[in-house]
């Protein structure tokens, strides 16, 4: 039985904990959950009915560092779901690094560590003979990384282009269809919970840049950093520019691109009939391959769909460790 701990008990952490406590992945037992305030560890595992909404109110809650659960004697698998930090990747980077050093397998949805320290972490995982899976860092439940690594590995990936941020796609879609100004569309997105109170990472293109770095390094062996990405967000996209594009049979979309020449994020004109021209909160990614040509994947890029990616990665660990 694989003993699993979850660090980060927000939306994703609570939803994933429920799935694991319901035994959705055979051979995996949830034994620990942690937030920034402390943690709970139960050697016998959690039942779904025992999962607290607020872990600080549990009778066996302990204040202290989440790293106390990152111990190979207590658990075999770490699921790292703390908030993304683009400055230094912490605390997720330290969590993942420690787990790998302890000989624990790791599954994560945290973009920060994987974008800022990809080579270090993947090298450490290889050195220690453990698994580091991160499908959930890009595209929610869309199987971008596993698709290329399992189904397209014999082909050569030449370029990646895509819409990788649902918040900006929603804003640009509302400007396109309703003629809204940027500010009005952003306020609506915030009211609906699509945009954060501080949406700067999304609208400035940084979230997309993080994802492009992860895809480039993982699928194209690019060895790039966030500082290598040319980034331009959507703050300066006007309703007049969107209307002009629409009259020309085009739409303005925030597109992340990774190729041998460069990594970039910027608003681009996309033909209305192009597979990448999707609307609302959807994401879409196009792989340009030497033999296959163009392959486009469309799906929800965040929220509930990300739980699916996490469960699939956990199942992959369970399958590998079961022999």
C-alpha cells in the first residue's frame, strides 16, 4: 500500500483528498494533509467522512512545518499543491526537493518549482530512482505531457503554440463577442470567480510563460528559464483592436509559443476558423510535428479538470510501484 500525503489543502487539495479517501486509486492510502498552518497525520488513513473542511479544527491537528510530513518513514508519495510562487518557487520547491531526497515519489500541480528548477528536480528524481510527475502543471486535465511522451515520442516536436490561460481567454472572448472594454471584462471575470482578486500573473502573461517553459523543457529538451521567455500580456488590448480583428475574420488571443528559435507569450491574431480559436475559459494547444503535422488538443485548463490529471499521475505511480 502506497502511503500518500498532500501538502496544500485549498480547492485542489480538498477535492483530491476526497477522491483518495474514497479509494479512487487502488493501492494508495491518504495518510496526511497539510496547510500553511500545520498538518494532520493518520497512519491508518482517512475515510471520506473524516476529512475536515478546515484542518485546524481537527482534534489531531498539529501546528508546524509541512516538511514534517515529507519523511520517507511516514509516506511514500508526496502530492505538492501549495500556491505557485514565481520568485523562488517556495515553499513547493523545498517540499519537492526534500521528498525526492527522501526517496519519495512526487506528483505536483505547482508550476513554480517545475518552471524554475526543472533540470535540478528531474535530475534529482533520476539520481534517486523515484518518479516526478507534473501533468497537472499545464492545461488542467488536458494530457499534453503524457500524450507526447507516450504516443508521439517517435516523432519530432517542432513547435508548441497555444492558449494556456482561461482567465485571459475569457476576457478576450467577452471583448470579442460583447464589445466590452478590457476593464469591464476583467471585473466581470472577477465577479464570476474566473479571475483572481489580483489577476496580474494571468493578464500580464506570466502564468502562460511558466507553462510554456515547462512544456518546452519537458517535451523539447529546451533547457530554458522563465527569463528566456519574451512576455507581453493583454492589458493594452483595446476594444477597438478586438473589433477591427473581428471585422477581418480574426480574433485576438493570448498565445504562448515554444520553438527552437524562441519562447514567447503575446496577443496574436488568430483566424476565426483556426482550431486554436476557442472561446470562454477553454484552453487549446497545437503540437507541430515533423511527420504527423499539426495536432490540436482542446479542453478545460483549470479547476476540477486538474484533479483528473493529478489522479492519473497518482495512478501511474501506483501502477509502477505495484510491479
